[in-house]
């Protein structure tokens, strides 16, 4: 009996300690970063030692997927709801009008706050089209701290102080302060200020969105590096020197954050997630309706940002959670940005609400074991009134296992691919497999009906 009591007492102490110290959560999102623009994904041109180390000590995903463009992904990640449910199915740019994320919608930081988390948004919000009315601004969504978030559409790039559309942000790093450096600093200081409580830090970089602009010394470094390559190797690089230099600054921030965590003794109880909001800007539409190379390469995948082909959806995803994610593990199971909302609630021990739909799937099992399965089909819905300037067309898509269906709304054309044997989506099997095509099309139409997805753009 004495031994049993000792064991029970030990279990109570252990579980009590665990309950008293829920993990800190850091979610880092780059903007327009392609899946192969990080060293650990096979890019030998871009230098990302800190992300490479994060992958070596955690888990790297090879088939992580997001929405086609930025705002819909941010909706998906922060709410766990498919963007069609909020009406934000395209980026909220100058023509977005009154669209915004309704404050009545629960965001993940609001749910984490219920169990004592402090929350901070550092960087890009991009979930309101009407900045003057500020109806969908981040302060309406329960963030404890909002730092360096835009107060107008900032998609064109503004990387050196004074920043365009980030009003009231005096320079702290001297003349010519670089925005990515500033966000990295603010992220580290948020961690220090909130070290006594569990925290959720959402570091949403503006980099590497075009127009590309890097620190001069880093840009010169990569220009010199490219010039030194043999001609036959230059074509293989894909990533432009400016983008590589911008990415190195993002990577430096990962190192700074991890150093701050170590100094504060928080590194073993912090979950770090690094990803991007959509596929890389690999192509741009031309006047004759064709596609031309752009800022990076997503080869062997097809197309890029704004397209429903894999090049527009696949992103880097690296997760490190000491004691949970096996070191150096690689997960080949497809996952979706929608999955993070339920997963982070699980991490923090927060129960989901019946009042808000949950379209994502919790993937804690995958974080522990990269061979676990993720159940359920995935859907994309991208209705456009006119083609995206990067060439993307009005379309919807569905993925079920390795099978993928794309429906183009402007022509009604259907394309079917088996990604297990054709990840570059070069062989359309629609005519060869009419039964498979019809079954998936019916399933996708049923999903549209259930979510209120409209084929015509709003």
C-alpha cells in the first residue's frame, strides 16, 4: 500500500506540474515563401541555419498545404474555419471594400486566453479591407498586444523605415531600420515581457512578399554567390538573390527567438511552428495569357501563388516541440493550415465550441508520430471575378488521399490528378477515369452546398 500511495502521489505531482505549465506557443508565418526556399528542403543557395537546426531537432513536413493567397490562409489558421464561411476567399487588397473578419468569430488567441495565455500579434494582420472603419482590426479580436501591424493594405512591400502603412512605429534600430529585423526584435521582447505566463506569439512576417527588398550587405552576398556559380548551375537556383537575402533575415529571427527562450529557461516548454501563407511567387501572368517566371521556383511542382496546383498550395512547415516531436523526423502526410486551430486548442487543453464550425483536424498524433494518418478530404474554393495578376483562375479543388480534382469555374473544365505518381500535375486523368472524376466532383459539390460556397465571386 505504501508503494502504491507513493506512485499515486508522484503521479499527482507530475500531472499537477504539467497542468500548471502549459506550453508556450510560437507561430511564425512568412509571406509568399515557397516550399523549397529553405535550406532543409534541399535549397543549397539560401542559407537558413536556424531553420535547418529547428528541423533537425523537430519535424519537417513535406506536404504541408495552405490556401492559394494570404488572407484566406490567415482566416483558416486563426479560426479553423474554411475561408468560405467568412466570405474571405481572396486577399483583402485595395478592392476588398467592406470585407473583414467578423469580431464575433473566435480566433485561436481568444480561445487560448480562456485558459490564461497571453497573446501577441507581431506583424501582418491582413484580415480587414476597410481600415478606416477598423471593424476587423486585430484589437477587435482579443490580442493582448498588437505590434507593427499594418493600418492599410501593404502588399506592395515596404521594408525600410519609415514604413508605408505602419503608422506610429518609430525606428529603434537606427537609420534605415529593416522591417524584418524590427519584427524579430519585437518578438523577442514580447517573450521576455510574458515569461511568467504561458504565451501565444503570432509572428507574421511581411517578408518575403514582393516587391523584394533586402539589406544591402545580404543582397550583395547572394549576388556574389550567384555570380560565382557555373552557368549550368545558375538555372537550377530558382530563388532570386533578393529573396534569398530576405529569407536569411527571417531565419536570423528564428535564431534570436530560440536564444531568448534558452536564456529565459523556456526552450523545453515551447512549441515552435514555422510555415508560410501560400506557395511561392513562382509565376506571373502575362498579357498574352501565359505564365512567366517570377521571384522563385517551386519545381517540380506546377504554377505558384494564386493557383490551385500544388505549387500554389505547398509550403514549408517545421515544427519543434521538445519531448513530443521526434528529432529529425520527416512527415509525408498531407496537412492543412485549417488543422492548426484544433491542434493548438488540444495543446492548451481548450475544449472546442459547438457554436463555431471546425473544418480542420487536430494533428497532435502526427506531431508525436509522423506515420499517423490525417482523416478527411481537403477542399479549396477560390472564386474570382477576374484572373489574379499572377495568373490564378477562378476555381475550386479537392484532395482525397493522393487524388486531386480541380474545377475551373470560368470554363467548367475538370482536371484529375494522381499526386502519388504525378506531383507536378502534368497528366490530366479526367478522360481516363470518368467514374473517379464524377464521384469526386459530386463530393466537392456537396461540400460547397454544405458550406454555402458560391461559385461566383462576391
